[in-house]
């Protein structure tokens, strides 16, 4: 079985108020050419189709039209889409009956049959020329709730284990692929962490029984160490922030029975690069000079990189925007980096990760970086305040 693994499209993203619709259209054009060239048995989209739970009508039309284009590019290819933490489960599932007619399965939430979880609706048979080629286990982002699975402390992993066991009952020697939007790491940290309100799980804790784990949520494409090429994040085809440097791609995965998968990373060209100028923090006037030196006719998102210990006048952003006026450059922001204080606060965290930290984790990191030791009573007060704010209290 050959699958094309992608995800984290974040359609409808407004990047510093710049619309990215044309970039996503170019991404889909490239993806369509890849589908035509390889015509895989299945296209797997591992969550975060949209950037928000209430996408614009324009983003929804793009999703519908381009998904149909991908189907037309290879009519025999099955398409499996699972919801991510940025997606509304009900919204993404609203047209599932229509999509099923063109070989598209969309799983936004846990499927129920009365009062019990309908495991079979999460299992998609992938066929080639009428023969079973593989099984995809579709696992959307699962928000904390009771799935009727008893008293197990981790209902999500219990559900995944049951889904994989059900797939094994169907299995006739074909590979089993799990499509999931989750936070999985290759090492044992000895504790729980969160990104995007998803508990980080060690790969070793993931239920056995899959031949390939097609993950979404982390934007950097990489195969998890120690997984023997069986667990991989496809990453996002387009950079979503200035901190997402490196290659963006989709993954072509070939599975022969239960053998180790063969993975080919197919790069996706970035239509508009994201530039931090200059690469190393510099005084403001030097940063302005680097900005003026950029080609004015080549589109790029730009943020100015100013040394943290330099004075930053209130007009700095307006002055930088004026330099980019009447050019193809898209000025976004001025950042101050490079001092010991800044390094201590950031601790190497990316903007993507920072945005998805829980409020309590942000507060903890801030106080630690500031050298402030909170008492037990203060920590309890902070936790209570955050809880009341999240519950809508005053």
C-alpha cells in the first residue's frame, strides 16, 4: 500500500493580517501534481485542516474545491481526513455523507452507536483493484471527556488500543496505518507535558499493532527516533511562523505487509519565504540597512531582528513598514533578541510551541526566568485564577 501523508494545512490563516490564500492555492497545485505522479492508494490528512474552528467561507470553499481536485487527479485514491485541535469536529463532519460518495472519509470526533463507541466507523478499508490493500485507523484529536470505556485513567489511549485491536481482527496480512492528531515523542521524559492542550505521550506508551503512525500536530517533518520508520510527523507543507525554518514537505510512504515502511520526503516549495533580517540581532540602524538591501521586487514576509540591549523607539515598526512600502516585501514585526534576559525567557522555545502552551505553563516559565520563587499559596492562587478565567468567571 502506498500512502501520501500530509496535514496541518491551517487553511484560512491570517499571518500578521496578510491573507495566505494564494500560497495555499499554490500548495494544493503542487500536491495535485504529486498525486498525479504517484497516484497513491490513500491520501491521509492528519488534522488541522483549518487554522480556526470557525473558518471563513473562502477557506471552506478552497478546502471543498481542492479536495475534489485531488480526488479527480487520482479517482481510485481514498482520502482520509481527521480533525485536529484547530478544527471543529462537527463543522468538519457536516458533509460526510456527500464526501463518502467520492471516496473521502472524514472523522471529526468519536463515532457512536447508541451508548457505545462504534469502533468500525473509525476503520477504513483501502482497496486496490478490488482487493484489500490496507486498513487506516482514523483517530481525530480527542478532547478530554468520558468515552464510556470504564475506569481507565487514559481514555484516549484505551480507545486507540481498542481501535487497533479491532483492525487486527480484520487484518489479512495487510498493513495497518493509524492516522492521528496527537503529541508523541520518542523519548521518556519521566513526566507529563502539554502542547496545544494535548498531553505529550512517549512513543513507548502508544498501543502496539500499527505498521505506520501518520501523525499531525507538530509542524516539523520528522520520523520519531526508535520507531523503525513506523511513526512520523509529515509536518506542515507551508511554514506557519518565522520560527519554522527548514524544509516543508509531504511524505510518500510505501508499506509492504508488516515490513518496515519506506519513506520519501517530497519538498514543497515555499511561495513566499519568511525572513528574519538580519539573521543575527543587530543595532536598529543596521537592521534597517539590511531591510533596505533586500530585493524590493521579490515577495517575502519580513521581521526585523534588533539586539535586545538596544534602544527601540516607538516609531521603529512604522519606520520599518515605510521602508517596505511600495515593494513586494510584507513587513510583519520587530523582535528584540540576543540578550541574556531574552535567552532565559525563551529557553529555545519556538513561537509555534509558545502559542500552544497552557496559561499555567507560560506563567511558570516566566517566573522561573525572572528568578521569582512562588510559594505554595501563590501557586494555588495562580491556578485558581486561571481556572476561573477559563471557566468564564470574573
